[in-house]
């Protein structure tokens, strides 16, 4: 039982890290978009990373959700 609680705590911690990185990327992308000329390749990489983070967040949330409802 302890292991399950530890795993859930680790998942919650990881989820917060992912959300923070996702928010930070929002700010970086916004700032980069404001500069002229902006680096299109860098912008695409950042957006791709943001999508990957979003997928990881959704995956973790769905794994945690049944435990939150229970």
C-alpha cells in the first residue's frame, strides 16, 4: 500500500513539474513571437515540446483521476 501512495505522490509531483514547464514555455513562445524577426525553427521546436508536455500531462492526469474519484 505504501508503494502505491509513493507512486501517486511521485506522479503528482511530476504532474506539477510538467504543468510548470508547460506554462513557462507559453511565456517563452509569446516573447519569441513578439521579436522581429523571430527564429521560426526555434519557435516550432518549442511548440512541439509544449505539445509533448501536454500529452504527458493528460496521460498522468488520467492515471491519477481514478484515485482522485475513489
